[in-house]
C-alpha cells in the first residue's frame, strides 16, 4: 500500500477508492417484496431540512424513527432530533415527538445496552465561537440514555465540545459499549503545518452513562496533504463485531486529496482491532476536566509513544 503523510494505525488499514475505475458488480439475486414511497413527515418550515434518519424496533414490535431537522435562520440554524412511532409495521406513524433534551443534537445513532437501556450517541451543533468556520467540522459529541424504550431521555453527557462526531457503537459480549467517532479538529497540526485527522474509540462499562476518555483508542491518524479545507478529513464510522471478538471499523478518509485537485475524493478505510482486556490504571484526568476545556478537546499526536 502507498504511504501517506503520517498515516498510522494500530493494525493494517485497507483503502478502497470511492473515485476509482468502475468495476463489474458481482451477481446478486434479490427480490423486492413491496416498494412504495410515502411521505410521513414534512418540516414545519419551507423548504425545510430533514436528514440522517435512524430506525429501530422495540421488543414489542413498535418501530421508532428519528431524524435530524434544521430550523431557524439560515445563518443561525438549530438542530433537533424528532422521533416518530409506528405500531403497524410502518403503515402509519404518530405525530413527531420532540425530545426536549435533544435541542442542538443531530445525527443520532442508537444501540441497546446489555441492561435493556437504549443509548444514543449524538453529534452536537457547532459551538457559537466556531460558527462559519470550515463548514460543520467543529461539531461535538454527546450521549443520552433512555430507560423506558425511548419515551424519555437523559440530559446529554458531553464527551467532546468540538471537533469529534460521526459516532457509531457496538455492544461487546461483556456488556461494554464501544463508541467510535471521527476526529476532524482537536489534533495539533504536524510539524509542517498540515492538519491531522483520525479515528478514535472509547469504552463505557456502565451501559452508556459514562465513558473512559483517559484510555481512548487511536485507531487511525494521519496528516492531510492539503491545507485550509475539509477535504483531507475523516468521515462517518461504522462497526461490526466479528465472531473472534474483534471489531471491524470502517470510515471515510480524504487522505489522498492534494492541492491540485478540483474535486474532493474520498476513500473508505477499515481497521480490524480488539479492545484490550488488560488491567488499566484509574486515571480520570480527562473525564474530570470540563467538557469544553482544551485539556479535553485538544491532543498532540506527537505525545503518543
């Protein structure tokens, strides 16, 4: 594999081009049982903006759907994450339920903890001090927990105030929850002034209530080959728990983008890794630090030994 500036991972990374030559798709046999479109919600504003839809099913068969909604002036929008419910396999849906704790929350993903709680990992809106800078790359990361199948939710637990988002979760056989996310801001630039990006993971041992920020995993990190643009950044993470107990984490990366390009190219990379089972110390410096502090949000990759 070609080497890129500072591209390092805990294990081998596989890069798959999203802009390469077309390839023949393998034979695939499938059957469409029922296909029809039906509008179940429209933003209260015109033209309105809704996206990033999530769908999950409760033990009693009830479907719940959440989505990102932007409202307000174009230069000062506010995100919310309404939810809707269907008890007839999606034929009809309830009016939207606006979760009061989720104002300024978007791109929510959910998982069911081993104790039955639902854990939501959420992207948070750009802090006011970063509005207008590099699109939305300064968004933060928070989690919220429901103990009653999604009808009520806890106040957001803020992991990072800015620079880290696009979360995904996987529940381990032990009950530990592993949360992966992208790092788009917060890493100190490299020695040549190029921005650095990465993929990290943290673990919760209490069903998503708190997260061990002091023993995070840096799954991938690299220096971009281009400055003053988001083109070199990391993109959404997703995870699969494999039979051997390891995790396959996939994410997007702009590591190959260079200043001479006129169009952004994104690749897909994958890391196969396994959370450590070794004893760790009781360090809580980062977890105890204010969530909007530089200590929590900034990190120098050169400090990693």
